[in-house]
C-alpha cells in the first residue's frame, strides 16, 4: 500500500461513518471540465486586465459594458463545459451519507448540472443577473444587449456574483458557517484557500473536531492545519474516495 492508498483508505473509513459531510469546492474542481481556475484565468484577451478591477463595484461603475463582456464570455464557456467525474462523485455522495452540505465558491453551475441539489453558492452564479435598481434576480436576460436592462424597472442589470469588496450573500454564508460548525467530515476540494471567509471554513470544522481533508492539485500557499491531505486531480481522487468508502 502506498502512502496515498493509506490516506484514501483511512479517510474513506471516516466518510463511511460520517453523519454530516460538508464539501467546499473551488475552481480546481472545474479545471478538468476545461474551465480555467481563477488564478489561471488571466490569459488571452483578458491578460491585460486585473480581475480585481473588473470584478469590483468600481470596475463596473467605470465600464459596465467591459465587465458584462467578461462575464458573458465566462458564461458561454461554462455552458459549453460538461461536469467532470469530480462533480458527479459529489452528487453521488449526497445519496450515500445521511447529510451532505455542498458549498461552492464557483459560479459556473456545474455542480447543479451534475445533479447536486441545494448547492450553497457563496460567490453567486454566472447564470443569474441582478437589477442594480430594484434588486430583482433574473435567470435569463437579453444576452445580445451590451448593457442588459431589468424587465421590471428598466434599471441596469449586473451579474449576480460577489465582487471584490462586497459582502457574501448572508443566508448562504450563515448556512455554510453552521454546516462547518456541525459536520463531522469536511472536504476542501480544488481551492487555493486564500479568499475569506470561505478559507476559514475548514478551520472552523477542525476546531469542532471534524475530520478535515484537503484535496488539491498542489500544496496550497495558505497555511492550514489539515488532518488529511491528498495532492491529485479531483476528477480522479473523488471517485476513488467514494468507491473506497462505499463500493468496496
Ligand atoms: P484558485 O484559482 O485560487 O485555486 C484553484 C486551486 O485548485 C489551486 O490550489 C489548484 O492547485 C487547484 N487545482 C487545479 N486543478 C485541480 C484539479 N484538477 N484537481 C484538484 N485541484 C486542482 O481558485 P479558488 O480557490 O476557487 O472569488 O478561488 C477562490 C476565489 O478567489 C474565487 O471564487 C474568486 C477568487 O477571488 C470571487 O470572485 C469572489
């Protein structure tokens, strides 16, 4: 048995007996679907732009059409992408454990397309727009418009995502926080763990003596005190973990 096999086997035994599993996913889980991770996304046309300027209230105020073009391109890419085995493994896991809370920082909608339900989207969604005037939420809008408008009041729509400097949606954050406090197994998957408050969730779970797994392609930059670490592709390791826990 390699040390990786040992980690998989030991963590799988925790997963098998878990009552409440929390999974926190980041851009890395969608990498194998062809969606660039957040920190790899600055390529081509967009390499000249700083994401912290584009994805910010000030950036939108300065040039809303540019910001809309950026999100339109990401939405089209997300729609063309397919969920990968990691997304499907988490959807399957929900049916195998008594309770699963899936928290994501991703805005691509791939968890839902893989069959996951009640996904907690901490950073919003590419597939929704919000009116800057009346706050209404829209799941479709005129995609041809450079500056789409609210069908109710004519106000300017914006992507319903969390921008730098903005608060996270309160209900989503509260649910995520409570889940981290009350779970017995916590899995952090494909996130660099540098953006708060999501980055604190594994620490909260650990402080309540949950079993914590960090599954990432490479060592993270941020220091965390994980109990289990697996460095590998989520699309390979997650199906393996679920199989080791439930199908062997
Ligand atoms: P990042 O791009 O910061 O990190 C992606 C992580 O996934 C890295 O640690 C990679 O090593 C890892 N990774 C890449 N491919 C992988 C694979 N196939 N399997 C497993 N891991 C893999 O993305 P996030 O951590 O999601 O926030 O970024 C967090 C937030 O930072 C984003 O939601 C965004 C950004 O600011 C907002 O826009 C509010």
